[in-house]
C-alpha cells in the first residue's frame, strides 16, 4: 500500500478489501479526489489511469 | 546476477519471452546492498524472481497478461513478489535502491496488442525509455542505481543517459541487426 498512489493526481488511495487470504486478493483502491476506484483482482492492483483502460 | 536454472518460469504466447536482452540485463544487475528493487516491464517476472531473494521487490507491467503470468510465476516459486499493473511510474510512490527496465526498443510504431507493446518503442525505438528516463529520478533512493537496456539505434536515449546521468556500461551484446547494452545510471 505504501508504494501505491493515484496514477492521475498522485494522491492517497483508500484500500477496500473484498477477499483476503494472507494477502489481499480482491478489492479496490479508491481515489476520493478523482472519484475513481482502481481494482485489485487476483492479487494484482490495476493502477492504469482511466484513459488507458 | 546469475541465471538460476532451478527457478520455474512459465512463458506463454501473449507475453514477451525472455531473450538475449532479458539475460543480458539479468547478468548485469548487481543488487549489492540494495534492500528494495523495482522492475518496470517485468514480463514473465524472470528478473524480479531473481531479485526477490536479495531485496523487497516490486514488479510492474502495463500488460494484464504479463502481470498475471508474473504473479503466477511468483506463486510457483513461493516468492514474495508484489506485482502491480501500471504505466511506468504512474501510480507508484517511494524510493527504491535499484530500478531496472528492459524497455521496448525497436523503432516500430505499436500497432495494438499487448505483446506488440513489449517491443515496439515508437519513433527511434526510444519513446518509452525516454519517458522512463525523464520520470525515474525521484523514485531512486539516495545512493541507488538504475539499470536500463538500450539498443544502439536508440540514439536520443543514448544521448540522454550520457548527458543527464552518470552512466557506466555494464553489459553489451551484438545481435543480428544491432547491439544492445546495459547501462548503470546514477543521478548526475
């Protein structure tokens, strides 16, 4: 978590955990400033900005 | 670092397969006292899986196929590798003792497709690596080093590593059409 930030505004992300087994497998990283959620799927956070998706 | 033949690294048709450039970068990489390592464009995860024994390692790729494969390879080898899908440094923060990148370096326009983006470096082959060189400095910890692979055709990037960094060539190999080199860079 401490190495991740919003790829657009570089602000802090709020972590939301949906499924966890030793590590976070499913969840989201919310940027409240940009009003966008970067999802975590299969343990991989996807920090591509919206325009690259 | 020496190639560890005991590591089990799966490959597939959607992800750049480790080739001469990957192995040249691996051999040139010297983590020394580094405790944190960032690999940009990890592909199969080959280099990051070697580094993870030395340092806390983060591996990124822009391709969803590469990040999935690298994470699978980490699990196969019981490696505590953090895999993140990202475009270069966007979405990352912090400072790393060593940063490595084997960029797309062929002078081709990406035509679409994730695998194509692993080798097509745009005009001059160095559009992606020039962005990397521009953005990398704040991510390097005090005393840290950057390892980057360039082709002899990447003229603008070759100029940039010489003018904007203290650079040292730490690996070189001739391929059919060009020569690839690994540079160790420190801030100027």
